[in-house]
C-alpha cells in the first residue's frame, strides 16, 4: 500500500500553511484528526497503539463580555455614584465600622454553628430511628428464636416424661417376670411323673 510522506500529508500541509500564514509555530486551523488517523494510525499502517483516538474535544468555556469604561460612564447609576464626593471617615466612624464588621462576622459564626447543630440534631434523630428499627428487627428475631427454643424444650420434656413412664412400667414388668420366673423354672425342672 502506498503511503504519502509526513511532509506531504493533507493534515501536515494545512499545519504548514497555517503556521506560515500566522507566523506562529503552533497555530492550527481545520486540523482533522480523522485524516491523521487514516494516514498514520489506521490498523493498516502497521503501527500498533494501545490508546484510542476517538475523543470529544472539551466544550469551550464562555468568556465574560468585557465592559468598557464608556459603557460604565453612560450607565445612570454609575454616573450618580461618580458624582458623589469622596468622604474620608473619621476615627470614630472607622471604629464603628470595624465593630459592625466584627458583630456581623460573629453573627455569621453563630448562625453557622446553629445550622450545624440543627443538621447534627436531624442526623441524630435519623440515626436513632434507624437504630430503633434495627433493634426492633433484632428483638423480633430473638423473640422468634426464643419461642422456637421453648417449643422444642417443651416437646423434649414431654418425650422424656413419656419415656420415663414407659421405663418405670417396663421395670415393674421385668420385676414381676423375674419374681415369677424362678417358680416357672422349678416347675419345668421338676421330674416328670
């Protein structure tokens, strides 16, 4: 398969011409990644890369409009602010302003602490409810297991009682037979007439 040299590739040609037009070594217009892929990195080219060239270019960030000084001066609100004389603050006013800033900062701090306490109390209520649900589920499981164990114990005790009863009856029967058997043997062993 015939390949073009890197210097005659359409992708490189656009880079060279663009760079020569703008006198910039890196300026690139209409650079096509697909052409580069087709020319150099396609599976037929014999070069094996483990990465993928199918990517999406990031979206450009919006640029804020620059406001000109003339636009600010034509705004009536800005014009009124600029017409007011600049007043220097006295020492008492500076102290009062600083105290107000400190009070505002302390108020924000107290508000932040209050909000954090409220969120922690909400989380405590949520976790206590979750714990109660788990304990109730565990108690139900425990009660079920205890009831099953009690039932099995009652069954085994009933079986033991019936076995004891049958054992005592069998023992009495065996005792009677052992007391009766010597008499039977004496009759059987007696000489025949």
